[in-house]
């Protein structure tokens, strides 16, 4: 069932570098409404759980360390066609391949420290949103 919601988090490099406000401005100007937002920090264990789908990839341990290295800003966002439109707004995983004007093209430092996350399906958007926010915080 399409829900018109997606999940995102501004990653440690972008928060550390002071890009939180600029990124949220881009998100809002693209027509997304913020349903839930906070600033928090993952432990390496929690980061590993969030990215468990990648546990057999060579970058998994580095990713866990990076994602727990500093504060992040997770958000649940709402818009028609949210998942696909948000993936378009953030651009390719590797900033070298990201289109001009995308968040990753503007703010990502590397394929790992790539500034922002975006869910890849409606199902994962719900799972990932619930990972960070209790249902009572979402409405
Ligand atoms: N990642 C990495 N090296 C890679 C591929 C991915 O460090 O070769 C990191 C990067 O931070 C990426 C995250 O792992 O955003 C999840 O990877 P995925 O393929 O799901 O990319 P995304 O959906 O974030 O574009
Ligand atoms: Mg992904």
C-alpha cells in the first residue's frame, strides 16, 4: 500500500559540517512536509541494525562506524509519490554520479559520507520510520 511517506536522515558528515538547515530547506522547497524530526546519535550496534540488509557487503563495518560517528537528523516526510521523488532529490549513492542540483551532489563528500539517506520502497519507509519514531510521535 502506498502511503505517500518516506524516511530520511541527514548523516553525520552533513550535520557536523552545518548543512542541516540548508538540506531541510531543499526538502521543504521540493514540496515535502516534515511529519517527524529529531536529532539523535546511533550506537554502532543500532547503525548495524539499520543497515542490516548490507551486512555481507565489504563496506558494512566502515558504514556502521561512520553512521555512529556523530549526530544525525532522522525525519519522516510526506508528499505524493514520496519515495521516488525523494530518491530523485537526493541523487545517486556515489556523489560523483549524482545529478547537478541534488542534495548529494551539493553536500556529499564520498560514496560513504554521502550526506543523506532516502528509503528505497514504501515498505522500507515504514520500517525505517518506525526504527526512529514511535507511532505516537508520527501524528
Ligand atoms: N555505501 C558505502 N559504500 C558503497 C555503497 C554504499 O559506504 O560502496 C554506504 C553509503 O553511505 C550508502 C549506504 O552505504 O548511502 C547504503 O547503501 P545503498 O546501496 O543502500 O545506497 P543508498 O540507498 O543510500 O543510495
Ligand atoms: Mg539504500
